[in-house]
């Protein structure tokens, strides 16, 4: 689905890009007499060979743009060693294809407010943004090196990761991992958007996520991360395409297609999962931990479980361990869920089944199998529409059985028709759902499912034209 970057950040990017274009000259000469906030004039510096890159980097100052000539950069890693400012970052940009191979790469230790743009990381170690390197942006790069742990590791706060392509991983490891300083902290306010995650083919039992946002030992750390507007295609590395293992995050407006991987809230509390589109494969949404809100998502045509409400080996984690924590006090509302098997799974085989969770105003489309399996304690239900399947473990009063009269739009998304009984039929108010999947305001009489009926349907699955290193 197409969304915009928050306005202030987008304006900052546009201003920086426009300034760089106006000041661009060859050979590092000054392009204008305008000064940055530091009192120096931004320059464009050219790098014509691998050996010249560390020399030019040593001269860089806030506002400078380094343009690196095409070639193979196999020796290194090259220490950046310089910092810009929030108003005047240092930009290191590839001209043509600049490939880091072997031991080559960039060392960002201590380098803050640096933009890394347009490189191909086919090297042994990928790229790391260390904990002290705050305020950096990693944009329009291609990661294809298959390094053992991760193609990109972010440990620093206020890092922006956007418009990159991650592709063709076959080894164990993840495309992008976000961690933090020390053993238990998380990087703050990391923004991951408009990236293309393609063809993750490790296919192991574990350790093959496309995004791993945290770790078991960091699950109680508040991250305030934002993962939005990314496309995942053939995310088959393991059962999790997006794996959240930290607290207080937002996962919204992403598209997952043809994938084994799910959106998984594996550890942590208080995450919002909103407006995502998941189609085909065995994908779905699964969650463990407390106080999550899962609203306005479409999961359709999956052979997996569209919605898994997790049970646990523990009720509430106190050790930052690897046990599953039961999903308690969570809201699943205004989603449109369809699949060939069970639609909702309350994972009750573990010692602690899910408890005090609400399933409200969802459309549940089955294909003959029981709509729900498993049980929980003190579960709440209201306003759900069920069609095409027996109820399974859904109790009487949790649903009404009626054809919701959905049709596929031009992009294959199931949407209500003008005569749908879902229109105006929601029975819960739920102030968490003020918008629908299209970003349209829901009135007081809300529709059941992800889509508030409107002849205009702006939301659609993301495509490769929207994301990745070559997208606008």
C-alpha cells in the first residue's frame, strides 16, 4: 500500500537532496557561497578510485557530498571517521555501480549524521551502524552478500533505512536486524520504510527472518520503532518475515506476498500492527505478549493460519528468556481474514493459553475447515462475520453467519460491495480504529472488516515500482 513518509522527515530529505543538487560540482570545488549551519560551505568531492576514498573521507565536513566512482572496492573496511549534523549530513553516494566485495565495506564507528547511498554490498560482513553512530541514513543500496549474521545491522538510535533492496539470501542469517547498545537495550526510533525484501531462500527452522527487530534478551526494551511500506516477496527464510522482539513498535502498511514468513510479535509488548496486506503462501499474523493491537489488516488466500493468538510456556516473562509468553489483553479487530485452513488459532497446547483477548468486528472467510481452533481464558467476542466454514471453537454469540458479499478489486483485494451486510454493522466502538485500511475515516457506524465501504479504494498491495533501490 502506498503511504508517505512523515512530513517533517520528508521535507528534510527533500531539502538535503535539493541542496546537494544545487551545490554539485566536480573535483571538490565549491559550488556556491551559501553556508551551512556550521559556517562552512557544502562541497561535492569526487572519489575516482578505492585508494582515494579514505583520503577524501578524511577531508569531509558537514554538508559535503562525496561521489564515489564506479568500481569494485574489495579492500577494507574503510573507516568513515567523520560526522555531519542533523541539518547538514555528510553524504557518501555511489556514481554508477560501486560494489563492496570480500573484506571491503564501510566502518561507521563514531560517524553520525551520515547518508550512505547507492552502493552494492556483496561483501563478507555487510554493513553495521554501531551504537554510537546516531542519526544515519542507509538509502538506495543493494544488499546481496549473504554474510553469516545479517546483511545490515542497526544498533544506533534515529537510523533511517529506506529504499534498499535485500535479495537472494541462501545462508542462515537475516537481511536486517535492529539491536541496541549493551545486552538488553534497543536502538530508539529506527525507521524502516520502502525497502524490498526478495527471495530469502535459506528455509531453515529458525534464523532466517527478513527483519528481526530486537532479540529475546531485549524484549522488554522500549524501541519506538516504525516498520512501514515495505514489500516482502518470497520471504521463505523461516516462519517469520517480520520478527518483533522488543516493546512499543508500529508495523503498518507493509505487503507480504508468496511467502512462508509471517508478521510475528515474538517477544515484547504494546505493538500496533495496522493496515498490512498479506497474500498467498503460508503467511499470516501471530503474536505473543501483552497489549498488542491488530487492526485493519487483510490476510487472504493463505494456506497458513491468518491469525495466531499465542499461548506460552510463561504467562509474563521476567527473565528475558526465549520462552513464548502468552498473548494477554490484546485486541484483534476490523481485519479481513481468509484462508484454506483454520482462520484463527488460539494456541492452547502450552501451559498458559491466551487470556483476556478480544476478537471483534472481523470478517472471517473459510473454505470448509473450522474457522477457529484452540481455546483461551476470559476471551471476548463481538461483531464478527463468519462465512464458508463452521465455527470450530468460536463460542455461540461470537459471530453471525452471513455472506459478507465481498468482491476482488483491480488489485485482487477482497472488498465489500454496496449491499454488504458488513456496512455499518460493527458492534464495538474501539477508538484504536479511527481509520480503515485505506486511511479513510471510520464514522460512528463502522463497517466490519478492514475496509470501510467507499467507491474509492486507494490502498493496494505494494509492487516493485514503489520500493527498493530504484523506486522513485
